C-alpha cells in the first residue's frame, strides 16, 4: 500500500477518535475561591461592585499594563461594560455587570474574543461572618464548545485558574485591609 494512503488513514482514525472522545467529554467547568477580609461587608461590596477596581487586584487585568481599555455605562451598576484589548496573554474581550444584589453579590459576564471566543460568569458573593469581617467568594463558570472541550481531559482548570483567583483575592485583601476602599 502506498505510504501516503497509510498516513491519511492513520490521520483519519486519530481525528475520528478525537471527535468521538470529545463528544462524550464534559463541556462545563466551575471553580471558586474564598477569603476572609477584615472589613465590613458594605465596604467590601462597594469596592468589588466597581469593575474598574479590578485594575488594582485582578491578576488577569494586570497581565498587560499597556492594554487598551474602554468603558460604557456607570461603573457599579448593571449594564456597565469594561472592555480590553491586550497582548497575547491578556487577549481581548469585555466584562459586563449583569446583576447586583446590594450588599450580597455582583454577577459579571466575561466575553472573550481572543485568544479564543468564550463566555464566563464570574460572580462575587459576600457574607458578613463577624462584625467588621467579610467572607468573599469569587468564582468562574464556563463552557468549552465541541470539539475544544477535549482539552478539559488534560487541563486542570481548578489548578490552572484557581491559583490566579487566590492571588487576586490576596491582592484584594491587602488593599482593603491596608487602606479605606475607593
């Protein structure tokens, strides 16, 4: 048999296996991290409800100091959009406040355009655990479309993104505990 035909058959089999496995692989992932901040929940809520403050604590927003940024709407209210266009690591996209429960939670939808298109939901929720002390939860839920969901077999999103969430929350804790919120 011609070597070229054998190579094509092997490639077709590998591609078929990849597509079949991807059809039965999970598509969704979810991670969450929490931190205790020694500040009243009202102060923490005011700070996190303004997306622009992520420039001071979010590892992802700080990836490219030269990125182009734009905003639409009123920060701290539903419908506010923060857009960015950065380097290869930062990518391009926008995040929008989709829901606010005053003093309780801020829901944000992140729409990535680059390096690949996807949508993630990154909610913050707060709970006052003691007077002057707040437990802040920050999560991320998303989905990878078929056949890219195949990568979830090899990527540990919990480990990969969880570390960045933890670092960002530590930055936020440092900011809120060392100065009054902006």
